[in-house]
């Protein structure tokens, strides 16, 4: 109860094709994250699943039932929005109750569900307040509570953390992860932030320009990206890409993650000068301008003292180097 | 305001400009109100002085209340203004919501078509409107005025409101849809309260020209039964003799209802502006 199947969904706004044929299967209880750069169609896909947008063609099945023509309220979904989207004129309690009232749930049952949800999200002290009297983090918890009380088959999250500040974002992320563990519900989460994707997901769907680039667990995507786009999108700092021809390689592009490059003052594969160093405490990011490889990023764990302008030798870990063909696909 | 951003000469300059403007804007109004309390000799002898015990006279007001059916005229004006305002706001907001919310074929064209009314004065169509009203038997009814004023107010209302409606968070509307609210509930319960300040703006812009209009009452509803205040005041404007006391008194009285309506709406206006600014 809570599976989703998307079959060849396409969506066009006039002549602009936003989704170019999406196929996806989500099993019950999974936490799936759609990730991709802005404009890749991830939010549109979520809105098609929610029923807020009609697909141009293709089918959406929730629990095996085709819901393509079912209105959003009847799909058994709940959605949490980036801008919270709380009803400004209603108290926290009524915000949570509205959807249930519309569906004709008995008052006692509404009361019970609100009690459980507000305890789960520690909303009890604010239950009679209006959204204007709450902070951003509290508002987003109310929005999550509003989704929880509906006991939906599918939870849909549309960049729910984007409007929160950095510290709150980490906290709320944790709460969402715990919520998923407790409810064991199917959740679909849209974000452009790959850190959120990596930390929350059972399964990540990487989208780019209306197509799915790769589907896999966070570690699968990190360790074996299918193509250059996924390799560059997952991981921070971004993977270094070097033109194969410059290194005398047959592959079009060679990729190596910043954390898989070592540096040495005396010898190594690529000689370069330090352009900039970022000291983060736990690790240090060096930007090296190499003669052979061009500008690359190196991530060193711990503190590393490097002066700007100093000469260093960088050596990529051969076992963790990716080779990409001319079409961007990874070469085995 | 902090001391760092306050500068005395600048403050004085700004106040001087604003005070001058206020004086210029209020001068005719004050002149009318002031002279309405004076005798005929007082008005012509010294029009710029306030009423003194010698010139003070309520003859204007007693004439207005005694002669003609001024209470009735007021009633007509109020009915026409309030009803037109209601329809302009209701239909304007609904049309604006449809134009800003739904994607349909011809959306932009429809928006342009409706905005066209801002540029073309409705009075150009007076002859056709009159023929229409004669044909439908609506001449000398308040309905005729209400219909014309609704049509006159709609273009600007739709134009302004659709801009504001576009700014209402689409997430909020979608949250309502997921919770199973109908499109009407979304419009009336979620969207309308959020655009209330802009509704007040539109209300003020729509109301004043309707209240002050002389043209359409004169042409479409000049009967004694349907006279509005502005038309009623013409009673005292003779070709040879003009009863200035009565006219000034009628005009002073005519300011009151519109002032009250304005105060009601402007409170919304100011609340809207400040609540947006400080969040």
C-alpha cells in the first residue's frame, strides 16, 4: 500500500517539452529522491504525480490503479511545499484538520490523528496559533504535520528545506528521516541539493533536461555513475573532468573525484601551482592549475598548509578514476 | 527613523512640499464646505473668509433638505455606487483569478481585450448604450446605471487584480487542491483575503468616479425617481439664477458618504501596505 508506477510520462508546455518520457517504479515504503539542476523537470514530475499538472501522455499508477484522471484530493497523497503553503487564516490545528474535514472524516478521528501528529512533530505548544505567529522551522513542521494526518499512501515533498536556514535545514532533514523510519511510508522528495539526496534517499533518481540519467542507491551513484552528468552532479566538491587527449588516453574524458587525488610536494603525475586553498578544518580544498590536466580540485582530509603559488604534484588514484566515452557514458 | 538617516533641512523640505500640495488639494473642498454655511451676501461679499456670526446661515441646508427629495437622491447614489462596486469587485476578481490561474487558449488575448476598456472611454459608446437601454426598457432605472458602471469599472479592476493574483503563492492554491477544496473555496477563502489590500485600492478607484458621475445619470436616468445626488444638485443651477447656498450645501453633503466609504477602504489599504512591508 503505497507503491507508485510511472509509465512513459511526457509533459509539454506548448512547444517546450519538460518531461521526455519518464519510467519509474517505486515500491512500498521507499524513500525516493528526485534530484537534478533547476529546470530539469523534477518538480513538474512531482506535480504530475500529485495531479496538480496533467501529463501530456503516459500513465501514473498508485497502488496499481491508474490515477491519471483522478483529482489530487482523491489520489491518497499528501504534499509538503517549499513555501509551507499554510492557510494563513486558520490555526495550526485547523490547518491540519481541513483536508480531513473535506474528506468527511469523523471529528473524533481527526482529533486523534492531530494529537498523534502534533506529538510526533512537537507541535503541541503552538496548536492554537496561526501560521503568522510561527517561525520558519515551526511552519514547515506544521506543513509536514498536515501531510501526516492524512495518512497518505504517498508523501510528496517539494524542496521542503529550501526556505530554511542552514542549521534548521539539518535538523528538519533529520526529522524527515526519522518520520520516514517511524511511518514506514512511501516518500518522494524533490531537491536540487545533492547532500539532501545522499543523506535521505533509499533510491535517488537523477534527472536532467526532462530525462532520467540514472536511478540507484546513493552509494551506487557515487561509486558507479552511469555517465558524466551523474558523476559531476553527485559528490561535493564536483568531480574533476580532464580531457582524455591531453593525458594521452583513449577515452574522451577522464574523471576523478577531488577526494581521490593525493598531493605531494616533490613528485607525482600532474605538476601544478596552487591557485586557491579553502581551509574548512575537517578538510582542505586545494585548487591546482596543472600543466597537463588544467584546473583541478583536490580534497585533503584534515589540515594541509599550502601557499598560493606553491608548486605541488597531484596524483589521481588509478583505481578510482572514471573513463567516459564521447557520448558521456562511462566506459567499462 | 534613526538619527543617521534623519536630516533636518530635508525633513523640512519634504514637509513643505507635502503641506503645499495638501493645501492646494484641500482648498476647493474647504471653500465649498465653508461657504455652504454662509448667507448669500456672505458668499459673494467675502468668499474666502470663514463664516462669522454675521454671515453664518443654514439657508443652504434647509433649502436642500426642504426642496427636492434629497434623501432619496442620496439613497439612489448609494445604491448605485455600492451595487456597482460590489459587482466590479466580484466579477473583476473572478476574471482576474481565471486569467492569472488557468492556462487556456486565448488567455493573453482575453486579458488584452479586457484591458482595452481602460484605454477607450465608455462615454464614446453613450449613444449605443442609450439605444440598448431604450430597447431593453431600462431607461430611468438604477439597474441601467449599475450595469454601465460595472462595465466601466471592470477593465481597470481586472488589470490591477490579475497582477496581484499572480503574486499569490501557487503552493497555497495547490495545497488547497490537495486538501480537496473546490476552486471556488480556494478563490474565496484563500486568494481573496490575501489580495484584500489591492481590492481596497480598486474599490477606491472605482467608487469615486461613479459617485461623482453626472453624465450617465443625466442621460440614462434623469427621472425624479432615479436622480443621483450630483444630478439632483443641478436643480439649483438655473440658466439665469443659481442658488449657490443650496448647491454648496448639496455638494458638502455629497462628500460625506464617499468620505466614509473611503475611510473604510483606506484602512484596509494601509494595513495591507504595512503588513507586507514588515511581514
